[in-house]
């Protein structure tokens, strides 16, 4: 009986775990399948390639980007990189030629890999770089943006690859106006720009409303020139404040509920002990019955053991609830009769319960 129960519990315990593992394992596959759409990717690649052949690179670019997102094929990567390079988007083209080189290596396409390496070498020579420098004593809380991208301190003072064209630099610092400038870069151009702080802001920050800001007004109303009567005195100097319930009363209410729960829990534990005693006695009688006396006694002893364990747990929990209940000086010394245990024992069954009022 014991081994079969353990086997049943093991199955009940491992089945949800196995189900969860199956769901987790299948989630990436399902997500990947939903992200790929080879038919749509092929259509966008066809349209993008046609526009690229016609010289309409700007209109071809979004089709190639969408095709790469739906199904990252090597043919899409090299067309997108070529289109970006011809548009002067050297930073993006460099990234996609790197992707094309690595993909061609994995797919054993030596000709495309060699083409990608040659393009990368050409882009490296054409790439302009911008170095943003900080003056001495530049505050730590000031932030530097290049084209609305926040640059960390490690990026400042470093020649960073940048696309050709005009770039906006903004410095934002607390209590100061934004400082702005723009830099125009050509291919193979290296420039350095030293930023600075903007002018001190003329608009003071609005103070947050607090009790201190309302204090002067209160003092003005209660100056020596005012001679309030009893009712005026009560309204200005002793405003009505909502009264909170006394802490003792709140703690007493919480403590009473917890003590009642402790009494109920402990009572159920004692009742479990009573059930254990009854089934122990029943086992002693059933073992004398032939031929099934031993099997009946084993069933009775199982109920006895379960009742003893549950009774011990319930009694311990009840004691803990009673001992840890918040005390109140105003609570009554005696508690009403809230708990009544109910025990019913049959020949092969038992019922354990409780009734009461809260």
C-alpha cells in the first residue's frame, strides 16, 4: 500500500514539471516559426531588388530590411549591405557586410565571403570619424548626445565611426540651457569637437508644494492683531483632524482574531489525537478477526499515523498563533465560546470538523 501511494504521488509531482519543461522547450521553436515568413520575405526581396536595379535605392531599402527580418537569407543580406553602402550609410553597411561574411563562411560560399571582405576593407577606408572632447572641469551630471543618442563617458574622447553628413551634438545639464552645435563630415574625414555647457537657465525650477510653504500663511492669520472668539480660535488654531482608531484597539482586534484561529487550530489538533486513539483501539480489535483482520488493522494503523501527524502539526500551529497574537490592554480577560469540535467515527471512516461563531 505504501509503495503504491508513493508511486502515485511521484506521478502527480513529476507530471506538472514535465508539462512545464515541454512548454518551455517548445516556446522558442514556436516563436521562431511565427517570426519567419519565407513567402513574404521572398516578395519583399523581389520588390527591393527590382527597385535597386532601377536606381531607386531609398525605396528599395525598407523592402530589403523587411525581407531580412522575415527570413534572414544571405542573398538579402548582401543586397541590403550594397544598398546601404551606395546611400552613404557606411555604419549600417559595415554591420551587414560583416553579417554577410560570417554567413557565407558558415554556408561554404567562398566567393561571397571574399566579396564581403573586400567591401569591408573599402568601407573602413571611407568611414569618417568624430571625436567629441570634454573641457576641464566638465560636471559629471552633464550628458552629451550625438543625433539624440546618449554617449557614455568612455565614448567621449574617442574617434567613433560615423556616417558622412551632418550630425547634431547637444549637451544637457541641470540648471542650464541646452548647448547645441552641428558638425558636417565627409568621407575619410576625422574631426574633433570640444563641447561646453549652456547658459544658466533663467527659469527657476518650480518649488514642490509642502507644509513649509504653507506655514507663513498660517502665521499671518494668527497674528497679535487678531482677537478670535472661542469658535474662531477652535477653527484656526485647532482644526478638526480625522481621528484614527486607537492602536490598542486595532491590535486587540487583530490579536483576538489570531487567538481565535489559534484556538480553532489547536482544537482540531486535539480532535485528531482523539481520532488516532479511537482507530488505535479499533486496530487492536480488528486484528483478531479472521481472515482479513491483519489487513483491516493495517488500514486502521495508517489512519492512526496520519491523525497523529496532523494533530501534532495543528496543535503546534495553534500554540504559535496564540503566543504570537498581538496583546491589548483593553481586551476582555475571557473569550466567548467560539469553538466546538465535531468528531464522528464509523466502522471504516471518520469525520473531523469544527463549528463556531466569529
